[in-house]
């Protein structure tokens, strides 16, 4: 009679489905990379133990040195923890991919160890990099590299910089996790193109700088789909007036500055979600700025702060809500100043905290040609405050529940146009300086601006009607017959 196999069908049926599933998962995770398999250098074959204790730096350096002779090769880290100690503390892959098994391969850094990534198309993928006593200020330095890539990596520790990039271009960071309270990625002098896609940046307190891209040679920085939590500056960038920055579809939570940006040829910030920030966007000295379609909740100082655009600033369709006011007089929904050509603030929804309303819902200062149109503003001190502009057009805005005047213009010089605005329950707390629902002031003794104040509607107490329009200086004709004042009624949306 034939012998029975030692492991028959009945035993197979008795195996837990969970064990079979786990076996399949492990088989998948521990498989070798398919790409460039012929040029694959497994660090274990050169003596690396992966036990997390033994200094594996010599074995890894040997695998890297051999791979460097064949650009595009993979230095492969099977599942395990690889300790880089004093034997060979600096690893220098050139035009090589360092790749591990996602969630199973770690490199821990001791001594003075770090990685110096150079060459064409170098990459670090599917590796967890952990600081373990290293005195180096950086985990990975990218130096004189092009088309470099970081994908599915995890950085954790207290390095001063997780990744430092210098003299390199065309870089990509995708689906990485950065856990730091210091600086995640610093790009010192980026040329060409740089992308950050679907990464997670997390700190434990508001001290971290997460991304600091600098652009000294033109090109673009694209930041899409990332999450930033608990930091000082999520994105701190400078474009040297030669590059383009696009920030789209990101999430910012509990950061002091969502974005601090300066000197871009084109700056675009669209479709982002921000909450519990001091400043949503703090941007200055770019040629053209576009900020549109963002959702900013509970900013403490300003939802959007834009200044000194060399050409134009366009701020449209943003929702800025529950603005608090920890510093009276310093809190804004939108602040826009110093635009050399045109500034457009249109179709935004801005609301303040009812118990601590912000000082200014829209503040436009010293712009050449300012248009504030179609915005919905509620629960603030001043609705629209626009001093010292050259041309000022405020039209079609809905302004509700302001403690001070709904619209103030001081000393604009050429045109002041206010038409088709709807003000309700504004000027709830009259003061001596701005004693009107719409307050207009220009300097006595100078050429009179072109005033056009028409077709506005104010709803409030009958006694406030005489305070609807106020001017200082020379007499001005306002066309009062076209301005409508309605009796007091309960607040309306």
C-alpha cells in the first residue's frame, strides 16, 4: 500500500484561513523587486545581518560600491533592521536605488552615519530610516543629483534635517511619512522641477518646518495631496522670481503657518483644507498670485495675507470661517496690500467667531487697482476696510453683523466706487472715529477723487440712517436717492 503523504488534503483543510492569508501577504512583501532584477545587490549576500544590533555598515557599503559601477542598479534590503555604525558611517550610492520591503525594512543610524545620495535617478524606496544615536544633523543628503526619488519611506528621529537637498534638480517625494519636530525636507538651491505628492508630515508640537523649497534656477514646485499636522511652518518657500509654485488639495492641521511663500513668478494655492492655523497663507513679492477654492477654518491671525504682488493678486471663492481674535486689531479674514497692478477679492465667504470677532474681514491697503466684489461677510468688527488705494471698487457684497462700519475707505486717491452692497445690522457699536455705515474719507486740499456711491442697501435701526455716509474734506455729491435705508429687523442670513 502506498505511503500517505505527510501533509495531506485533510490537514490543508484544517489550516486557518487567516494563516493562509498571512502567508500570502508575507510572500508578497518579502518578494524581490521585479525591476532591474539582474542588477540587484542583496545586502545580506555581502554579510549584513539585519538584526538591529550588529554594525552592518561595511556590508552595505560593499553592496553599494558594486552597484555604483552599474548605474540604475538596486541595493536591496530584505526585511530586517540594519544598523549603520562607525565602521563605515557614510553610505554613498551614486545613480543607485536603495530599496527595502515596505513596512519591514529599517535602517537605524548610529555614530556619525548618514546617506549621501548622488548621480542620475538615485532613489530611496520602501525603507524606514530611524535615528539611533547618530550625531549627524541629517539622515539623507542629496548632492549633485538629478531625477532623484523618495517613495514609501518613513523618517523618524530628531535629526535637524531628515532630507537636505543641494545642487540637485527634478526631485520627487511621494507617499512618505515624516515624523519630526525639526525640519523634514530642505531644498537649498533647487533647479528645474520638484514634486511632493501624498506625503504625511507630523510633529508633536508647533516647532517643525516640514518643507522648505528654494528655487534658484526656474522650473516648478508642485505640492499636491499632502497632510501637514502640528508644525510651525508647513511650507516655507522662495522662488527667486523665476519659478512657479502650485499647492493643491493639501490638508493642514494645527500649524502656525500653512504656507509662507515669497518671490515666485507664479504662485497658485487652490483646493486646500486648513484648520487651527495662525495664518493660512502668508505670501509676498510674487509676480502673479492666485488663491482660490480653499477652506480655512479657525485661523487665529489671518486666513489669507498677501502683499506686494509685482503684477496681480486674485483671491476668489475661498471659505474662511470661525476667525478668532486673540490679538485685537491684528486679525484679518483677507489682508491684501501693495499690489502693483490689480488685486481682486471676489466671491469669498468670511465669518468670524461670535464671541471674539476679528478686527477686519477684508483689508485692502495701498493697492493700485482694488476690486472687492460679491463677498459674504459676517460677525466682525469692520466689514471691508480699504485705505490708501489708487482705485477702489467695492460692489455686490453682503455684509452682516459688524460692530463697526460695514465699509470704510480712507484716502484712496483716484476713484472710490461703492455700489450694490447689502449691509445689515452693521455699526452695532458706534465709535467717534468711524461714525457711519459706509465711511469715506479723503484728504482736504487735494484733488477730489471720483466718488460713486449708488444702489446700496442698509438694514438697521431708523436712527442710524443719518450715519449711513460720512465724509471729511471738501463737499461731495453721493447720489443719496439711489441708496436705500430700511428699518431695523432681526438678523437675516
